[in-house]
């Protein structure tokens, strides 16, 4: 047995198996049902390995294939899966409840840029001292940001207080 749980050659526990031969053109050739010893002899003649493909089938299916090539193909497939699945990062945009128009526009552009790249955006407003009394102003700032980015995002987490900070999370739309 290999480290990645592939059962092959003499480790195959079945006496009678269905054997398939791997062809370079991608189409597999059915060799039929035979004993494990016959299948091993055929694999050895071709200079390849006998690999157990589906142990639950009746009879179990084995394939005559170059094991290194099979492992390479599987690794390549896994790398492509990882490459194609993009992990959305969480970017943060810090605002203030008394933010100036220009500063707000800069944060809005950054938010839109992050959303179009497919990242989630956490918008936050931190309150210092008595500023906690101005939560309504912070909510209106968040409402403005939600309105300005609605063609790029949906709200994953509505604005809410966490300690001395108000936060909301915007998610990019699925088509982005």
C-alpha cells in the first residue's frame, strides 16, 4: 500500500478481479474478469502497475496503468481545483461618523475596488470616549455606503455595535 491509500500489485486482497487497460488515447480497454495472478502477469508484461480502482464493485475493478503517471494526473487535477477556487479575503475599510466628503469618497472607491476583486469588505467605525452617543450618525454613514455600493455588493452582516466599534460586512454579488 502507498502513503496515499492506493492499493496496487501484490497488496490487492481479491482473487478474482475485472481488469481494465489504460490506453494513451484516454479510452480504457476492458480485458475482462481474471485471477489476480493473471492480471499481475499482464501488468508486468507491459511494464506497468495493477492499481485497485473500485474495491466495492462486483467483481472489484483494477486498472493496468503506470502508477507514477496516475499520481501525477491526480496531483495536477488537485492543483487546478485549488487554483480555480478563489478564497475571498476580508478587507477592512475604517470610517468615522463625522467623515468628510472627500475622505468618504476615497473609502467608497476602495470598497468598490475590493468588492470587484471578489473580496468581502468589513466597514468599521470606532467610537472614542463620549462619541458613543453618536451611533445614529454612524448608522447613516453605513446606510450611505450600502446605497453607494449596492450594484457591487449585498450586506452579509448589518451594522451593529461590538464594544466601542460599529461594524458591517459587505459581500460581493455572485456575478462579480
